[in-house]
C-alpha cells in the first residue's frame, strides 16, 4: 500500500518506522530528515503548501495519508485530500478545531456537559478581561485561542507573577493576534501532575494507547521556559507511577465523550486524539487536546505497537477500528537539542550521530528538526533528535536511553533527569501530598 506521511520531525519518523514493514512510504517534509529520507520517496516542501501536498499525493497515486503536524490540519489538508478520494488519518479542518480553537474545545465541554472541564472565559477585549481578572481570586492560565507551537501558554506562579501580569500578557496576545486570533482564553490554574493519553479514533470508537508524561520545561528539575517537549516516559502497565487504572479509565471516558460531541458538531473525528490531562486531587481534568500524535509521546507508544499500523490506519479511515495491542514495556524518550534551546540563536551546526553504537546500546533514534546535506547532519534552532530506551522497568529504559546519548556529539544539550527515579519520586510525592 502507498501511504503518504506529511511532516518533518521525530514524530513523523516514528510513524514511518511503524509503517515501513507493510507500506510503500511517501513523504512531504520541509527539511531532509535523514531517518525519513532513507525509508521513503520524498519531496522537500512546506507541509502547509496544500497544492504541493495534494499534487505529490496524486502524482504518486497514494492510497492514504497520515498527517503529522497540526498546521496542515488547521488549513484543511484532510478536506483537500478527501476530495481527491485519498483517505486520511487526521481530522478535517472542522473536527481539528478541538486543537486549533481552544474556545471551541471549551465550549464543546460546556455544551455537552463533558466531565473533566475547568472554569474558563474567552475574551476579545481588554476591558472585559481586566474586570474578570480583578474579580477572579485564584491564579489563572492564559492561552492564545489558536496554535502557537506549544509555546504560547503562560501560567501565573510559573511564567507570570500574578493576575495583573496575566492581564498584560493577555492584552499582548489580543493585540498581536498571537496564534492567528485576536482572542484569549483565561482558565483556572489546575494543581496536580500532567499526563497524556493518546487514542486512535474512527469517529465512533476510541482505542487508547499507554499513558505518558512529557517534560516541557527546558532545564533539569523542571526549570526554564516551556518548550515543545524535552522528553517523556511510559510504564509497562500502560499507567504511570502516580496514575491509577481508575484515573486512566476516567480520562479515556472523557475522550470518548469528546469524540461523540465532535461528531455532533463537526462530523466524524478520524485520526489520533491526544488528551493532555492534569491529575488533580479530585481526578483528571482536561488541559487541552491535540488533533494528532504528541511529540515526544509518539515515540513512547509507536515502538511498542504490536498490531499492524497499516491495519489500524485502514480501520480509522473505513470506520471499523477494532484493536491496537502494545508490548508491555516501559519507555523513556530524551530529546537532544541545540545548546540554549528554546532560545537558540545559531542554526546549521554539524553534529555526529553514531547509529550503530546507539543500536548496540539497545536504544532507538528518531531524527527531528535537522537537515541532511552531503551525508552530514546539521541542526536547526529546534529539537535535533529523540532517543528512546525500552525496558521492563522505567529505570532500565532510562539507563538504556541515557547510555545512548554518549554516541551523539556536537554543541548539544539534553535533560538527564527525564525518567530518573528521583524525578519520578517527586511526582509520586506531589500526588500523595495533594490527595492526602
């Protein structure tokens, strides 16, 4: 089967690896990702260039497309490809609003009384916003309505000193149309531990994957600015050290309610639904949704997939999704990034990747925002590559992953603490304290 994968990063590399046994892979990517390039027939072009993506798909007679990043979804790539008879793993522009329009998402929870929601308001003018924050006594989270690459959200107590500073940031969002909209969402600040559940959906059924926990802060000890994600881990039972089966099941029910509601408002949601949750004292609350695989969380689940990825994709498109089985292993993913990320000023630095030694260490490598030229690999200003260790315990997976970092050289950095016993215990203690 000919399958088109749209996207350039480690997430898309992981998708291609999951497909390669059963598919002839075609790729549209904005840089020459060395991992994707060697297992696909590819064209270097913007993933958001609708005409180029469509023409490439038609020229090569692809039978289905898998959309990796969010921007093409927002622009309606699925709508365009489906008009040409190409089935897609990815929601239509209308259904993708669950990610691309945070006001739509919160309104959906309110209208359909979906559990796990939070107190929120949407504003398009400073006067109303200022009055609301003057009267709201709790700390808040400020979010642009649209897409900002995971870097537009700011939280009082972490990035903002108080609700007065939140006012100024919200005004900045509206005035600059950050995320493409002159509107801002103000939400109550949730206290707990964040975690992710990703699920396959054919528009009716939701089949969940193992839970994972991302580490969005740039520096060790959960310090520094929010990034696209510095690493993540999952456990062999599909849960997390602080996450019970009951908490997980409640999260999946929230996602099933959401898919049902999207069907009523925007049609069938076909693709991957990524639920970012906060485990609070009284259970899981929905922070936000992504309309595609997470990055890095895709690298925790896809290497464990036992069911054919092609079969799953066909089930999504045809509306008869039946199962997705995963190997019972723990995983730890660590991102290797340029020094100074996410404020990296220099791009085009050459790095060395010893794939043979990484393989000998028992790890996997997934290339991200790098460019291959003349058999050499060069960094951009974003994340360079992800390493994944698998094991019977998180500790074993972390040790394999950390060992493999030795075989990448260059002006690079990674968070050594992702998946370590000390950081896991910090999460466990935090939840135990909250729940008494």
